[in-house]
């Protein structure tokens, strides 16, 4: 009798700087069996997100690092293929933090059922999942955009930034997106309705951004940092709000950026402009999950919110896709179709 095997990608070594293929290892182990109160999930969809780079490091953070030899952390949508759980039947689709692997056993605590008739299952990892909720909760709780204000968001063609801009428009604000390349910029203005889009790869990011924000910036949704934040800082209005959910430009850094110490200038701006800067992770607003899903699903149905996915085929291609994600190669929410 042949033992069913589970393909998985584990952390082979901790990256120093940019992740490399040798930091990952594809291996096969026997498929686990569910115990009492558990289900066996076969992964259908796997989410790739920038935060995973932080989990590959053993530096102090808000979450424990991935152990060497363990599957990379990731949220998934999986199909129940065996069940000892009274609430979940074979064939159900569930979210889970199954990681980069084809099968996992879970007690389904923290999982939710995914209805494929209501929306494509992959959206549970994107616009109706953690990235979408990050945009929704960060903008509305911390950014608090008002009618007529200017909202700027970096990585605006990604799953978080694209929804931030669209929600800003729904609330009557101007939406200015910063993205990499003319194709992404056209997508923001022509398909998503942003008022302006700035290519951060252009020759004069500070000047172009200033021209797009003649009345300054009232809300800046930060998920990039680096040169983008440097261009934003002089344009921030008094009492501007800055939700911070990521700093992807620094995730692969191995040393402090060169140049003069910019911290005194930043703190002077915080003081003189009375800036509100607040870092957050999505689970800070966990109690708003149902409200978020209901409201954003309604906006999708009535055409006020649109989304885009970048689909990679096959678990074995996850490492290359993830390395590209940190370089901005993806266009939309990056997901892997596993099976």
C-alpha cells in the first residue's frame, strides 16, 4: 500500500538580505491524519504576502519566527478531505494558516467557511481576507479620511493599497496612489478611479507627488517606507494621520541607509505638524472582521470596489513568486493555485 505524501516548502536557512532559492527546500512527508475534533485540509489556494519576510528572520517581532525546517507561514483556503469535526464536512472550504504545503491537520479554530457561490474562494485571501481587512481597518480607524481630504497610499496597485484608495474615494476623499511602472499607474486611474497615480520609478518622485497634492496630504497609508516616505513627509498637513502596516522597502535591508541622520527632521515634523503616526497589525481590529467582509462584499457587488489577482500555478513556484513580490513584480494580490 502506497502512503500518500504531502509536498511542502520549508525554511532551509534564514535569508540575509534578499531571500534566495537556497533559503527554501521542497520536501515530501506523509500526509497527516486528523484526530478527534480535527479536519484534514487539502490546500487549494495559498496567499503570498510581504509580512512573510519578517517571519523568516529570528529578530524580535510581534510574531514568532518560522523555525528552520518548518513550512513557511501562510494563510490558505483548503478543502476538507477528511473530518472528525462536527461542524465541517468533507467538501467544505475553510481558511487556515496551513503554510506552504499541500495538506494540513487543524482543529479549525480561527478558520471560517468560504462560500464559493458568494465569491471566488481566492478572494478570502485578498480583497475579502487579511489584505482587504488591513486596508479597511487601518484607513477607517487610524486614517479617518474626511470629505475633500487628500489620501496618499504607497504600493497602490497591490491588494492593500488598491482597496485603501477605493475606500478613500467612497468616503469622498481624493485618492493619490504611488506604484511602480506606467501600467500599474494607468490601472489605478483608469480602472480603479484614483484621482492621480505617481510612478515611484520616475526621475522626480518628490516633485511629481507635490504636483499631485497641491493642498498637501491629510492621510498617508504607509506600507513601503524608504524614498517614498521621504517624498511624502514634507507634504504632510497639520494633524495628518499615518497608519503604518508595513515597510517593504526595508525588509531585505542588511545595514542602515547611508546619509545624514533624518530622525531629527522626522521628529520635528511630528511635533510641529502634530502628526498622528500609528503602527498596527490587522488583528488589532479583529472584532471588525464581519463588518469589514459585509461592507466590502457589498461594495464589490455594486461596482464601487474592484480587485485584481496575480495567480501563480503550483506550490513549487511559490519561492520564486515570493522573491519577486518583494521586488514589486506582482500586479494585484499574489496567490498560488496549489491544487
